[in-house]
């Protein structure tokens, strides 16, 4: 099942992103079999990050939540909140490979 996590960052916590990006990227790499694509979100090109988005291939919402809650950015307070949603592609796209 394909789940999407949409993250909103806490304002004023930019130092967490700067200081702990290595641990965050290591976490993503360690779970690449389940977190199939991830990246930061910005309000406009060149502006600082305001959140992030992950696409996960997992068996359940609980598994998706465990992955999200294990991320250093969440544990260290960068993330203000997150939403977990099931994602299904529109039929006109046929096969989607991530």
C-alpha cells in the first residue's frame, strides 16, 4: 500500500535541519526499501524549507507512523506535525514507478 507523509516544520527550528541533516539522510537511506522517495518542501524556489514529503510502500498505517516517528527530524523537534494519507494514482497514468 502506498502512503504519503506530509510534514510541517516548526518555525525557528532551522538549526535542527542544519545540524542533524546527516542523521536524517542516514535514516532515510536505512529505510529506503519502505520510504521510496522523500524530500523537503519550500514555499517558493530558493526559500527556506517549511516541511517535507515522503512516499512510502508499507503494509499499514501503523507501519507508516512508526517510520515517521523514528525520523530524527521529528524526534528532535523540527516537525510541528505530519499527516498520513493513502495515495492512489489517477487511472490515466497506468504504471507509476518510484
